[in-house]
């Protein structure tokens, strides 16, 4: 089965399963799990931060960060289609009483900084206190320009805002630039990274930041039910992914570019893949594509037609799909997908 719905569908390799089997464990709530310690230390080192905490998911990681940065009645500035705002159940508002102030994204994953500054509230009891500015990298598969990140950091610093990155796919951004991830996140006060998006690990994310912020985040991890016991079994998968799967992501990017080129050769199909894209291909169908999903399943291919993760991509009469390459998809697979689309469409 070729599954292009997301890079979250990757499965542990045999080598990763062996590492999980052999993992040294302890009770992580007591702070006794050596494998979790190794994972947290590795991520903190990779990102150039003082400390890190292992959590169950990217949603929990982002929420722990927001709760650590903001108090009840505060607000954070975030993109209108950012994962932290749109796809994480409204946790900041529901569980943290933190008000989101969403602004539109530009096509390259940036948010207009003049709009950000205009949104920051004055120190007045009529308003929620603006405390945090959150970005996402990559955004819809695009690597956010690094010069923009530095300018955004300057805005945050001038206004005494925290600066958070949802770096669920930061590994892709680092692979794109050919640098270690720490080179991209030095300006952020907190960074969330995912171990199960394209990396093969079955579960888990890590939040990194200052010693003080991570102490707060650990408290919220416990409050949110994220205190795990012998978590070294799954932390070992994350360690293996970091050691073996980060740098190969350039293969996923090349496969996505190749897939887009093949799809663009099909009459009635257009596939967007820009110069800053990584492992996502946003595809539009000019004609009715309602039958396509089922037809591809017959070929052992799974895609998401008109996915909620393709906002603004729906054609007037056809449909759209976000196709995501990852660890379990190779060059032959993307060629097979293109052939199947051409035959079924």
C-alpha cells in the first residue's frame, strides 16, 4: 500500500523496532528513564536550547508551550491556518483561557509583520495582554525564509513577546537548507518538533527551550495527562529516527518534486511544487475527481481528495489533494501513483 495522505503514516523500520526492543527504561515521571533523558538531551543539543521535554504529541507539545508562555486572559498572535490555531482542538482557548489572534498567512508561510505589530495590544485593561507570537516551519510544505524569521524575532523582542515555533516538520526545513536544525531556530524561545512526521517513530514530540520554560512545560505535561512511565521504549524510536532518518529527507523532497512533474503531464491535473517546497504536492483536478479516491484504492494507493489540509486548493468543479512523500515512499512508488492517476482520471 502506498499512502500519501500524510507523513504521519510512516511505520517503524526493523532497525527502529530493534532499538525499541533493546531500550533501557525507567519511570519517567520520577525522572528515572535514561533513554528519555538521552532523547531530551539530544534534541536540546540539536536545537541549541538549554533543555527539552518529551511529550506524547505535537498537539501536547504546542499546548505546553502556550501554557508556559501565557497566563489566563493573555493572547497569542498566530496564523489563520496554523496548526496550533486550526487543527489542535482549540486547546489554548479551552484549557488555557488564552485568546488566539489569528492573522492571514502569505503564500510563503510568513505573516505580515506590520499586521503583527498593529495587532499587539496596548497596556490597557480593556484588552487581553499580547504575550506570544507563534510561527510554523515548514508551512504547507514551504520552508519559511530565514531572513523573515530573524525580522519576526526582532518584532517579538521589541514588544517583549515570547517567540514560539511549531517545528513539527523542522527536520524537513533543515534538510532543505542542508544545515543542522539549530541553525534555523536560534531566535525562538521555544521550539516544538515531531518525531512521527516522516521520521518513522510511532509516537512523540519534543519541546525545547530555556531551563525555566521547560520546568513550566513539565508541569503542564503532567496536568494534560502526558506523564509517561517506562517511556524509553518509544523514546528509543525517536532517538533512532534522529540518528538515521533526518538527513535522508532530501530524498522525500526529490520524490515530491518528481511526482509533481509527472502529475502535471496529465490532462486536467495541475500539481503545485514551488522552489521552497519540501515533501508536499498540492494537486488540483479540473474535472470531477469524486471517483478517483476509490479507483486508487483498487491500486493499493491511498490519497486524501479534498482534504481538510488543503485549504484554498479546491478547484471550482473538480477537487484537490495534498500528496505527501515520506520514509515509506520511494521513487518507484511516486511513478506508480502518477501512472494510476493518469489511468483512473
